[in-house]
C-alpha cells in the first residue's frame, strides 16, 4: 500500500494538514497517510526527508503559510530550496503548498485560499502517485491552485 | 537508441511539451522521447532526475512558464538551482526552457515566444546529443532563443 | 539518554545559550546537553554538524543574533541554508533561533525578544524530541516565538 | 601531460573560447586543450564537470557573457553557484570568466573587456596549474582582470 | 602537529594572508601554516577544500576583500555559500574573513579594517582549534571583528 506524507506547521494559521487529509480521503483509497507537524517552514525539509526515510512515504505534501515580511519570504525561499534537495536525494516528489499571508486581502480570504490551494494540490499529489497521465492531459493549460486558472494562451 | 526526456508543467499556458516533441521529430531520428508532466516549475528538478534514472534519458528538456510576480521569479530561481544540481548528479545536460510571462507584451506574443524558444532549444538539445561540434561553430555569436539573436560584437 | 546540542555565538548580544539550557532543564529530564560556541552565525552549520557527529546529539538548537545591516541579512541567509543542509545530511532537526537586531525597537526589547524566543523554541525542541504529538495538536494555530501568536484564521 | 578545459557558450557575443586558447598557447606548453561549447551560462556547470570527468581536465576555464537584464543576473548567479559545486566535487579549480554586458559602455568596449579579461584569467589558470607561487607573490595587491588593477591600499 | 590553512586572494587590496600568519605566530606554537593564494573570493571554496584534503589542515582562514558593486556582493555570497559547503564536507571550520570595500570610509580605514579584522579572526581560529572553552566564555557578549564590539544588551 502506498503512503502519502503530510508535513505541516504550527506557524500556519489554517490547519492545512487536516484539509489535505480530508481531500485525499475523498480522492480514493489504496494509500495510508503519515502526518508530521513541525514549528515552521524551515523545519519542513528534514521533516519530509524523515517521512520518506523513516515512514517509507511515496510522496509528501509540504504545507506552510509564510508571513508577509521580507524575512518570511527569505525563510520560504530557504525552505523551498531544501524541499527540492530532499526530492533529489530520495527521487520522490514533494508537493509544496505554501500560502503567503500577503496573497490574501483579509483573513477570510486567507482561510479560503489556504483551503482551496491545499485541496487542489492534494489532487496533484494523488495524480502524481496514481494517475500521472492525467497531468499530461493538463499540460500547458495554465492551471493554478487556489485562485482562478490562468488558462491557455494562443 | 538515445532517449530524450521532456519535462513540462500544467502551470504553463502553452503546451511547450508538444511543441518540443514536434520540433525534435523534425530534426532527426535515432532517439525515443519520454514525457513527464508535473504541476509547476519547482516539480521539474525531481521529474528530470526521474527521467534520467528511471527512464534512462540521455538529455532532458525542462519546460516551464513562470508567472510575472516576484514570488514566481523566486520559484523559477529555485527550480533552476535544482535543475543544475540534477545535471551535476547525473553528468548529463538539462536544457532549461523557461519563458517568463512578463517577457511578452501580450498573450499572442507570449504564445509565439514560448513556441519559438522551445523550438530553438530543441535544436540545442539535439546538437548537444548528436552534433556538439555544431555548437562550437556558433561559439561567441550571440545566439538567443525566441527573440532575435544579439549577434557578435567587435 | 538523549542529547540536545546548543550551538551559539560570541556575536550575539544576549547569552541565548544559557537561556536555552535554563529552559530545557525546566522542561524535563532524560537528556544531556552539549554546548558549542562559535564566533558568528556562519560558523553554526559546521558546529551543528559536529554536535551531531562528534557528540551524538539527537537535536540541536542553533542560536544567533544577526545584525541589522543588509550584509547581516545575507549572512543569516547563508547560515540558514547551511543549517538546512546539515539536517538533510544527518536526518535530525536543528531548531534555528535567530533574532534579528532590527526586529526590536530598542536594546531592552531586543533582550526580551531573544530570551522569550529562545525559551519558546526550547519548548519546540523538547516537543520534537519527546512529544511530537503535542505539535500536531498545535498545527495551523498561528504559533509565534517571542512576539504574540498570530492565531488561527477562519 | 596536463589538460586544460575551455567551456564556452553560443550566447556570448565574443568568441572567448578562441581567445582563451590563443592566450594559453602563448603562455607555455606541456598541456593539451579540450573545448566544449554549450548554449548558455547555466549549461556551463555540467559542461565543466564533463570536462573533468570524461576528458580528465586538470583545470577548466568557464567563459560566459551574461546579459544586462535582471533575469540574466540571476542566471549568472545560478551558474556561478553550480560552478563552485563542481569544483567541490572534483577538487579542482574552475576559473570563471564572466563579462556582464552592462559592464561596458558600448559594444567596442564590451569586445575589448571580454578579450582582456579572458586573457588575464588564462594567465591565472596557467599559474594555478603550473606556478601557484606566482599568485602568492601577488596576494593582496588588488589585481583586476580586464579593467585597471585597483592596487594595494595602506 | 596541527595545521592551519590560509587561503587568500590577489584581488584583495591588503595582504591579509601575511597579517593572519603574523598574528597566528604571536598567539602560540604547536601548529604549522599552509598558504594558498587564488585570484578571487569565488576561488576560495575549492582552495580551502584542497587545504583540508591535500594539506591535512585542521582549520582554514578564508581571507577576501569583495568590491563595492552589486556584482561583488553576489560573488561574496556565492563564495560564502561554497565555504559553508566545504565545512560540511570535511567537518572542520573555515573562518571566513571578508572585508567589503564599502565598509570603510577611505583607503586608510580599509587597510586598518582589513588588518584588525584579520587579526581578531586569527584569534578566533586559534581558539576554535586549541581553546574552544574561551569562546563559550564570550558567548552572547556582542563580539565584533574590526570595528568596536557591540557588547551585550540587557
């Protein structure tokens, strides 16, 4: 049975981990979920590596909500760099789901954005693991997660 | 028989993967194409690594269309850093073909730019694999992919 | 018996190492502390690696106080990048506790911030090592270390 | 016999590879040159690695001419980061010779700068390989490649 | 007998290598010095690695003087990133001593700063190698190298 890891943070202002688990359970069966919560996004890379190495996960979703300050942007960048390194060590995907606090106009939109982006990326994680050909059908169509799709250009 | 990998995204607004495959088929034979579509540019590094490791590709084209926001520039930077790391692990080339949304004046130009840059870089990938001496002949001539060549200076 | 490493600097203007040790001792027993002081934050990555490799630490707290200049921000970024790399080499957590000099309005607040952030992150380190489920209970609740928690959004 | 690698690009607007080879031949004998041309600076890291691994080079010159746009600066940064990584993998020097298009006032100066910097760095490569003590004699003297030396301060 | 490496550059406008060696000899005996001069700061990472691997150094001082331009800042950043990577490969310290040209008001101050920072960091290198407990005594006291110490805050 496949294993999907969920790495999330106490820093985030929305329980993205729970949302991801809820969405994944709607999408299908045939997998088990391993969850690992850490303080902030910079703790996510090693958390993901541990989910791969110690919990034998086949894919991991890395969920975080960086703050709006310049320093938060740098933290997110460092975390993202680490998440890519982990993928290259284990040869498996990590779907990074970061929602920046300043992407939303207000708290209500922030909660909505975190939920919808998490759910749409849970679908991407599911496809990568079970239906990669579904992604090829969407190639070049301007998909976005959370806000409206950009769509294709001609 | 040589294998050329095509890694592309659902985020891109042009089906750069299809264009690359079309161009490669015009350039010659003697190779097989493996395609792998992922959600966004940050998923490309491990996708390329998997194309090298699991599909025995000899070269990979990594196709993406980063958005126009500051955060998109950072994503592209993180992806590019990862793509270079992959090359240094496998000792093989990845031809990165990124078209930034703000490089074009409008959607029509964006579609044109994505197509022409992809086609010209498909030629570069083909040369690297089959005719490296063709690149040496062009050394220092100010080649560009998509927009007009800058040309040499004296 | 578990070992907790404390890596700190002579550059910091608050003895964050002593504060971390004090807090950890209040939190419980069953662990031994190893301390390693280096000149600045850029010396922390290898100090942490040595605490893991030579002192068999199970987790390390990396304590630093970057200055307020642009160059200090870059040093902190380089240090953070290195700290993430160390974690991916040893598959263990480093809790980075950086207090930027310009986060505080004055020296008094800086001293307060360094102490409270260090103490709260000592609790995070303790939880990661002994009570990881305590962090999952706090997932998505907008925890902050030092300044007031941001709290959840709905 | 020692081998010196020359990695250059079709993107550059000056044939820096030819200039480097010309200068090296003037400096001495006892080495063989291996040349490898790639599309752009981001292709240089793996090209250099291949020159070391597949062609047994003892040192490599990485020649490039990044454009004047912000995106070009980022490409150069990514390339440089990769070039340093390659050196740390093979324990051999790569002399990076990058000439940024906006360093020169006009095309004529750009051509001059590319040539003079390439020639002076060819001398550095030669010294590193055959006469390292010559560099120690120049330590702290404010050497520059291309533009006038800055000279020492007291 | 311990070995201390000194890696310096021809780009620097002060002979920081000589100053470091002079200071180290004043601090004690029981060590041998290995010096390696390279063109610029981006050549320092592999130079340091070679000092560790080929010359069996136990610690290395990496001495450089980045210029005042934006491109110089980026070079320094790339060099620093590489220096941290080297430390994580060999599990030994590199004391980076970079003096940015624009840190000083004029050439006289630049020469003074380069000398005093190099001497103070030579003391740090000596302590890390022979008296690590001396650094712990200075933890959190706001030490600076070159300019006046910032001192502790309460």
